[in-house]
């Protein structure tokens, strides 16, 4: 996630340089072609480029809004994961007697591993050494590791109720919290696996080039430099807005604009360790980069 205090302009330039280069080249070519004697006879009313520009602006506004909605939903979901992780451990600490510290510790360790495993799964990354070690020690295998870990939560809650350690109402409360965690996981998977329609992006990109193609024919040919600059500048603005929307639309792709799942997982780990009295509580270092993951 980008940080407000320090944003790298070079990151954005690096992301947009390729489409900007092509649209500038195209705009320059069209503007020079407009000087051809035959093409100079072609004149388009200024209202036509203005109408097309308005249409492109509306499409880009909708595109950007939808991309931001996906990004914000992902951040909201992970905010709920932080809250529900704290709630789960608080319930376990409250419901399970103090002489069952091993069970509390087991819940805490599993929940910490779950948040790390979920973030790494969404980013399609190999599991970190701590996650791999936990899975190996506990003999956990499968395609959807986060879901298996939640199953282990549910199995232990069932065992606690069967042994009379927690009441049926406590079991219901714990299952409700685990269900919310499962719901958040499913929402993340929906965002990850739902591809933004490629046809919409293709339409917007095509209209930008059409706009750049007809704009010079609706302007005064007496000032070539001004015509070229305006054509290129307006096209660059449209392309930059479109690229910004593309960057935001996938919040789990291991990029600087991602939802900061690793940072949130570290926050959850720190909170859980403090709540359960564990040692080696991680200290969150001050972020030196312009983003956090």
C-alpha cells in the first residue's frame, strides 16, 4: 500500500511509460499527417472531439470508481480479519480455563499462521519458512491451506465442547467468529479470482486512440506545435487515468499498491502474542520505503 508521506513518482512513471510512449507517438504522427495537403482539406467540427472526449472521461470515471471499489473492499476485508483475529483469541482466553494454556497457545499459533498463509496464498507466493515449519510439524497438507487451518480451529472448538471445557453457548460464539474469518477469506478469493472484463479496457483504450486521431482535425492548423502538444497532453492524461485504474483493480498482486497483508499479519501476530503473554513480540519497524506490503 502506498504511504501518504512519501510516494515515488518514478514508480508511477515506470508503470505508464510504455502506453504513454505509444500514444505520444501516435498523436505526433496524426498531427504531422494533418499537414498533408489532402488531409488539410478535412475539417471536423470541434464539438465532435469534445463529445468523444466527454464519453472517454465518463468511461474512465466509471473504470476508476470500480477499480477503487475493489481495492477498498479488499482493505475493508482485511480490517475485519484483524478485528476477528483479536476477537477469537479474546474469546478463547475468556472461555477456556487458565489450566488449559496449551490449548490457548495452540489457537494463537494457528491463527498467526493462518493470516500469513492467507496473504501468501492470495499473492501466489511460496509459504514463508515459519508457515512451512508449522505445516510440516503438524502434518498439514492440501491445496487450500488457510481453509484447512480454519477446519482445525473448528475441530478443536468441537473437542472443547465435547470435553465440557466450554459451554454450548460459548461454542456457538466461537463458531460465529470462525465463520466470519471464513467469510472474509471467501471474499478475498472472490476478488482474486474475478478478472476485470478485458473488453471494457479494450474499449476505453481504443476510444483514447480514436480521440487522439480526430482531435488534430478539429483544431487550427496554423499552430503546429500547439496542436501537437495539446493532442499529446490530453491523450497522456487519459492513458494515465486508465493505467491508474488498472494498477488498483488487483489488490493481491504483490505490488506497492497492494493491500498491506504482510504488515497487517504482523500487527495481528503482535496483538495475539501480547494477549496470550507470549515472548518475542515482534516490534513494528518504521517504514523507510514509500509503500508497505
